[in-house]
C-alpha cells in the first residue's frame, strides 16, 4: 500500500517493514503503523469519504489495509447523539454521545478486529486469537467466523455470562483461564511465540490499534468536519484514548480539518482498577500495576500496555482523569439510560460517572462541546443492574389492584 511506509517504534523511532511484529528489537518499545501523509492528502477528500460505504471503511485511505479485502460485518458510522437531558442533569452545555453499542457485536472492539483480521488475511494467517475481557472475545469470534478462520479466544474464567455466551455461539475455541486478564494476556504472549496465529492484541497489535482512530474520524465528520473541545474516553489498556487523539491529528495532517485540533482528552477508570488514573491524580511518573477488583470487567487491565501514552495524552492536552466506585458505575449506567435511552455496559457507567465527577470538579466545563464515548451494550453486563432494575410493582390483573399500587392524579 503506497500510503503505508511500514512500522515505527513509538519510543526510539526505529523503522521496520510492515510485518506481524509488535515490539522494537532495539529498545523493546511498541510499534505502530507509519503513513505517508503527503500521499494520503493527495488522494483523500471529504467528498470521497462521503461517497464511501456507511461503515469504518469509508476511511480506508487512513487505515493500513486494502478495503477490497476487508473482513467486514458492517462496523462503524455509529450514531453521534446530542445528549441535552444528560447535559442538563450534570450542569453542562453541549454534550454528545458516540454510541458504539450499535456495532455488530455491540462494542467498539468491532472496529479494531475488522482492521486486525483484514490485515491478518493479507499476511496469510489462518487462525485468529486474542486475550480478552469480553468484548474483544465476542468480536474476534464473530469476525473469524465471517472470514472462515479458526479461532482461539482466551478469557478470565469469571467473565460475565453474557459475554461468554455471545462468544461461544460463533463456534470457535473459547478458553477460560483461572486468573485475571493480565494472567490471560501473559499466556497469550507465550503462545504467540509458539504458534503461527494472528493474535489481534499481540503480534497484530500495531494494525489492530489503528481501528480505534475511526471513532475520531466519525466524530469529526458527524460534527461537520469540526472537532469537540473535550472528549471523555474509558481506559483499559489505554490504546483507545491515545488513538482517538491520533485520529484527530491525522485528519488535520491530510487536510480534512481546516484548523489544527485542540481537543482536551480525559480518561475514565473504575476505582477497583485505576492504575493510570491514580498516577495522574498523584502527579506521579510511575504507573503501578494493580490487581483488578471491579464490576467493570471490560476495563479490568491491571498493567495497561499503553498506560504511559494515555497518561501523556491527558496531561499534554489539559484533560483530567476520574476513578469511580462500583456504586457510581451502576448509577452512571442508570443515569445514561434514564436521560438518553441508551443502555450501556459497565464501561459506559464508568465513563458517564467520570463525566459527572469531572463536571462537578470543573474539569469539564459548561462552555465546552463534549463528546463521550460509549463503547459497549448493557445487555452484556446485566448482572450489574439486576438488583436495582426490577418491576415497579407486581399486581393482580385488575383495575383495583392497579389503582391501589399507583396514585395517579387526573390530568
């Protein structure tokens, strides 16, 4: 691909050819895709994008895969919803929700997996694999089925039942590990050194991570090729947050934005797994790994691979970080559902609860246009709200019983 120059180390800048590798052999830093932005600028226009498919592949000029060979389930171009009722409740002005619950397997992970497995097929891989806290498991199993690839998906054994079922249904190999995500990820790193498999978040990670940029691309296009003042992003590994920032910057580099983006970026974590948030709040330069203990299992990565990069983005853009309790997570899920009719998983509860906290602290201001990223559907984490979301009343099938239960005034 003429616009992909290869891979480049994010730490030392050493360059490599485009291959299924993910760490620099010189400094052991992570690799990312390097592009020829001048070449892209000559080929991409707003009009060309508008004429493209209503999915993430409308931005194929800015992705490391040939769109013609894409493993595509129809991911992307999800709704950007103005959330006036939520904004009013939090004392904010203009708030938008990027609703990625509407993707094929109901999370933003479809973006990264579509790109990763498309590239895996280009490299000739026959088997897809991943370590996952749930959403990625769903997506890898689904996309592998679509592509005719075998799959091995590794998850913690205590994962929510909804995510287990919605992975196993696609017929691949689902392997539950007695341990947390970091244990699962360590095993997958070892397996990746033995088997010639496409581990989307190991040897395919440089390409996989690029899919997250499409959230920024869509946000800008849906806002009339402008950018928000502030975004709030959930943080697990930290990759999503860093790539959203990269996405806005790339749009400017190739001429799709008229002004250089000045987007403040804030991160959201659960208090029971908040190593990046703790480093930010303590103004520390070290991110200390933690053992996760939270209902937000999709964010439960105790040793985040991109934590330092996420920390740098939040600090350099003037954003903030929030860490919220399990109780606040549930309240965030219910607040979003009650005000805007969107049922998000626990990660969405983390993000909305963090938005509430940052608004109360003055970090997110009423004069800002804010975009909040909702990354997964609430049907995946029903356990979180099962005790609080129950029938208002259970009554006999009679008018008298209804009127006895509800004191309704005449309108």
